[in-house]
């Protein structure tokens, strides 16, 4: 570890430190319980990587003296985890050189600072994961038996350099008739290259609506499953197309938890995403469809962000004002990828801070919209085409729930019928017994009457 150099991943000049109460429930910590107006300490935060190790160092703003440090072994994990009611606050586990630990709360005054921390943590652990994969591949290559390509004792090799003998006849040049016959059938001779003026005129005559070659189409389809229409290719820059293709490939290899995202087949500048409601939040069980509209000169300008499915958090089909959206081009960082954007959107959705495009609703309303979101999305053609597997899964789940409710209703009806049948059966049994008793009594009176009449006649 002494050979490793320190690399500063992130510096934030102001961070607030809070003493936090014990965890009250298994849902997670809430920043609202920390007395946010009165932090216990204010200082500077540095995120430092030492090889594959990562530390959060809390330092004095003026002197730079170390106040505390927190080794980060994984993210998200017990070392650092976000609170459930805000995207600007985290619970961090401090650890000194003696191994003693303590949990504290840290927070930022600006949501952009917490977003930068999220991105830096994710980038580091992606780097560690890729490094481990490369090391495993190297170990696998070293463990394979090496081929011995050296000459054994007594082995020789014979090289035939094709030396021309003095008696060999010179090779005859093809005649004009032979070349003309080759042109007529078989493989024709290639024409001479055109001049610069002719090549320019040929390029100018190419139709703008001509589709790309078959090789380009098949390669694009295999890698990304999308075609670039002539309209889209004309509006998006080459840099934007290349960057968005790279981001899509990265998303396929390393997806963001709880989020699906893909570009339209006809326009790579318009992406659609689906956020699955995070457990232990009012959005649990819901699926929220939205879109990202990238400018033609992406990544030098940020995208517009929309939420289409009603969620109780954002106004549907309205541009959202976020630090990662086109409302704030001054805070945009061209190094941010599509994964970074949707990660920040997911974090902000679970927050309660107001912004342009957000709305206020109760948890009960959010849970009700979460239940309705599945059927709402199935009525969206783009959702069903881009996320076909998810749409089929939702249909199957809704059908199972419908059948379950139907079975429960039938069981309840059977139970009521059985109860009514039992009551009617009891009433019928009582009536039958009453009739039998009455019949016996009448027979007894009839026998008595016959006996009395017979005795009177005898007398």
C-alpha cells in the first residue's frame, strides 16, 4: 500500500456534520431528525483514492487538519448510505486507526455537491470492478500452459524462396483481348481513381435519404439494436452520435439499478427511461416512464428531462428544472454520461425538495398513483415498443392479480352460499322434526280415540 499514490477524486469546500439518533426503523435514516439548522461541525471534505482503496476525509477549512476519516469499502453499503427523505444527506461510518467506528450524518448546502459525490463514488467502484476483471483475465492467461515453439535437437526447416531459374520463360503479359474478355465476364479490372473534382461531384450527387450500407446497418444493429434515420443523422452531430452510442453500450454492460433506458429506433437524440419505484418509498411497486431529449451538440450542452407517467412528484410532460438538465447549462459537465443523468434523476425523485416541474402530494396519493402506473404505461405505444419485456411482465402480473381477485371473490361467494345452505338446511331439519313430532302426537290421539270408542261399545 505504501507504493500506491494518492489521487484526489473530489473536493467540496463545505460539508455539514451532524450527530444522528439511533436508527428508529429498518426503512433507513431520515435527515429531518437531525436538527439540520444547527450542524455540530462544518468543514471541508476530500474524497481520496489510494490504489483501489477509497477514503472520505473531513478536514478543517482553514488549516486542512484532519478531523475524521471514513474508509469506503463499497457503495452503496454500510460505509456510506443516503437518507430516505433527501438527496443531500448521507450517513457515514467513521473509523480511526485503532478500528473504532462511529456513525455520523453529513450534508451539503447544494444538491449539485451531493450529486458529484454520488458520481465520484460510482466511478471509483466501476474502475475497481474493471481492474479486478483485468487481473483475473491476466491470471487466467498465466495459468494456461505455454506453447513450446522452439526447435528440438536435430530439427530443421526448409525455406523455398521461389528463386527464378535462368531457363524459365518470361511471363507473358495479358493481351488487350484477354483483358476485354475479363471485363465482359468474371472479375473486371478496377477503374482508375477519380480526380478530386469528380469525387466531389459524386459525393454531392448522393441522395441525403439514401440508407447506409448493409455492413454498417448490420454492425449497428448487432451492437445497439438501433438504426440512425437520415433525419436524425442530419440533426445530430457526429460527436453526439458517437457519444450516445458509447453511453448506450455502457448502459447495457453496467445498468443503473431500478432504471431502464434506451434511445428511439428512429432518433438517437430522444431517449426514454423507466424508473422502478425504490422499495420502502411511496413509489414502491410503480413504474415511471419519461424521456430525455438531447441537443444536437451533446455532450457540450445538457438534455431536457421529462416525466410522462403521473407520479405525484413531477408534473407529467413538463420540463424539469434540475442541475443536470437544460435549465442549468452553466453547471453542466460534458463528462457526465446518460448513466450519470438517470442516476441523478432517480436520486432527486426520492427527495422532497421543490423545483420547477415538481408538485406536492401526500404519500397516500403517491402510492395510489404507483398502483395505477402499470396500466397507464401499457396504454403508451412507445413504452410498449421500447420496453417490450417489461410491458409483457406487467401484463402478466396484472392478469395474475386479476385472476387472484376473481378467485377470492368466487371463494367468498362459495363461503356465503355454504353459509346460507347451512342455515336453510338447519331450518329444513327443524321443520321436518316438527312435522314428525306432530304426526306422532296425532297418531297417539287417534289410537287413544279408537281404544276409547271400542271400550264404550263393549260396555
